[in-house]
C-alpha cells in the first residue's frame, strides 16, 4: 500500500525542502508579510524582506541648481513635493525636508554634509521600495540627479512551515521569525512566463520570484529541475539550489 498515493501526481509546495542534501537554515524577524518559497533579503537592521533590490536609500543632487525661481517637483513613492528654488541650495533643501516630513509617510529626509553638500538624502524602512523622480524646470533629470541604493543582503529562500493553527495563514507575518534556507535544495515560486532549463542560472526579482532574467535582478543559484505545478495551480514551482 502506498501511504501517500501516487507520488508522481502529488503537487509540490512553495518553500518545501527537497531531498536529504546538507542544508543551512537561519531565522530573522520578518519586516513585512513573506510568502513561502520567496527570495528573502536581510536589511541593515537584520529584519527580513522580500525583494531582489530592496531600494531604501536615495541621494538627490541639487548642488547645480542655484538659479532662483525654477520649479522643482520631487515625486517620492507617488507623492509630489513641489518647490520653487530660491537661489540658495541649502534653503531649498531645508524647504523640501519640511515638506517631505509633512506629506510623505515612512520616509526620512536629511541634508547632506561634507562631500554630500548640496544633496538631499532620503531613506525608508518601509516594506516597499523607495521610488524617487526629480523634475527640474520642466525636465525629468532623474537619471542624472537621483542615485538609489539598497542595504539589503540576499539571504536565501523562505521555508514552508505548517502554521495553519495560527489563523489558517500560509505565510510569515511581520515580526514573526522567518526560516530562511541559505544553502540546500528547495522549491521556489517562478516568475510568470519563465520556463528554465535544468542547470540554468537563477535570479530573484523585486517581487521575490525566481527567473532566468539577469537584468535588474540578483543572481542566487541554479535551477535543478523542470517547472512543476504547485498546490496553488496559479503558481509554477521549480527546485533551486
């Protein structure tokens, strides 16, 4: 008698460990809700978040904009902050800092000093990536005047565990200890439309999904199986090393 039915018909689950190979698993508190089988990054405060490039810092260079009466629109996480330049960069940055504090939730703005003089420094600890756009005198100058960065470090994949006894949820919730596989074989959630070959290099996206696309994503390992259907048929899975 086969206690588990026909194994070939059993769907996998995201975050399910694969095989008996050596594994390394660590735990850190969740900084946001994290589903199973997702790529996890540790932030500077050692909390865990999902996302290939957790952008939580930005530098806005206003040092060259000393002409008075020019319009600035700084869009931070979808919120527009508008100002008119005074001709003194320090004055303009101070005005922007005050407006950001009043209107943009979860973002800290400070004035740069020393080599960063004339620059506006932005930071966030929110779960979503920091997005910044700068328009000066009607021209979008984001690509040349805004630099973003991340203090997140790739950690591994969130491991499935049975927590149905806690409100029947299938994820880690904020502040809960997240089990993260640093080394080993595990089923992961694939990005939409991706069908990797066995042995293909794996990358993780900003949504914590896995793909063969390198652009804008973080290299994390190697795919070790063909794509399979998961318990949730809307999500395709694959074994990642």
